């Protein structure tokens, strides 16, 4: 019997909050390995941009986005941007 790969994230979009932190980069590497498109979101966009540069140096495409997880408006803006760019989350 042919079983589906439960970890196949091809054509899926992963938003990682706290995207400028060390653990976020590790999560991004793992999710990318299974095919996910990576969005790093953080209130500190500069740290997010730095994380994206480090990931890109390892051959991983990622996008940095600003998001303050304590703000509903900020979350909504992030979700709208990602859906407009990728079609879904």
C-alpha cells in the first residue's frame, strides 16, 4: 500500500514568529527540509533580516516580515501580506 509522506510540506507556507532568534532559524531549516516556504516574522525586523541572510547563505530561501504578536492589527497585516503573496498559509 502506498502511504502519503506525513511530513511533506511542499507548497505549504510556514510563518515562524520570533523569526530573528536562534531557535527560529533551526525551525526554518527543519521546515524547509520538508519543502515549506519560510516566512520569518518578528517585531525586530533587523534581526529577522539578519536571520534571512544566514539562511540564504545555507541555500534556504526565506522572507522577513514585521509582526508584533501582541497586536491583532499587526497579525492581520502579516496574514494579508502572506496570503496575497502565496495564496495561502
